[in-house]
C-alpha cells in the first residue's frame, strides 16, 4: 500500500521554517519585512504627496509672478491712461475715425477692422482704410493721427495716383490700443462684424464724394 503524497505547500512551509530557525537569517527576513512595510506604507505615499504639493507651490509661485508682472505693467502704463479711452474697442474706433473723416475733405472708399491682438493688459486694435485725398488733405490726416489725444499709429501706408481723379489713392492700416482688463465693461469692444462696403454704409452718410 502506497503512502499518500504530502502537499508541496506544506513541504515549502517546513523548508522556510527550517531556514528561519537560523537567527541570522531570521534577522535578515525581519529587516526586509520592516523595510518593505516602511517603504510602501510611509515613504511612497509621503513622496507622492510631497510631489503633488511641490507642483501646487510652483503653480502658485508662477501665478504670483504673473500677477506681479501685470501690476508692474499697469504702473508703467498709468501715464498713458488718458490716451486709451475707457470704452475703446474695434467698433468704437470705427466711429471715432468716421467722425474725423466726416469733418475732412478725405473720401472714404473702404474700411475694415483688423484682427485684435492681445498685448497683456492691452489689446491692439486697428482699421484697414482705403481713402482718396489730395496731398494737402493727406498731410492733414497724418498730422491728426500723430497729434491726436489717443494713441494712434500708422502701421502700413501705400500712396498712388487715383484712377478716376487727380487725387491720391491711399491704403493704410491705422492702429490703436484698448484696455483688455477682464470683466471690464467696454461697450463696442466686442468682436466686430465683417466690414467692407457694409461697414462703410452702416456708419452713416459721412463719406464725402
């Protein structure tokens, strides 16, 4: 009669117990168990929390630095506040330029708003204009741009003889600034509608022939 085979697990258990009877090996086993418990139970979670906290601190420092830079920019731009109207925006600039055109001999042929560009706490707004004028009228218009109370700048200028008259055909990009402060109520500062002949028509009968 054959004896039943003993489970392999019990043999392995007796083998491990036999090894642990050696005091030196028992110490190594206990040290390894304690080290594993400390690493997975304390060190690893603490390291993860420290990494997350460090990331949050870095984010807050960057936000604080950005806020400081914006505040510094505001202080530097303070002397020019009166040259950036509080209601400035693309539509407001169209009305402002149209008011000047109505009061001058300049003939407006076409007008289109340019794409708004973000400049930190400010926005660069502008208009693309096509006008006809004499040399004297063009000189007066450019002098108005240079000396006006608000910040205006000619970014591009093309002058050539007009085809249908003895006047000049002028194409120019006129730039200005608007306050980009978040939450600030700036009527007329929203996205303008597509311009061109429709914009010129919508601004009234101020176009001089």
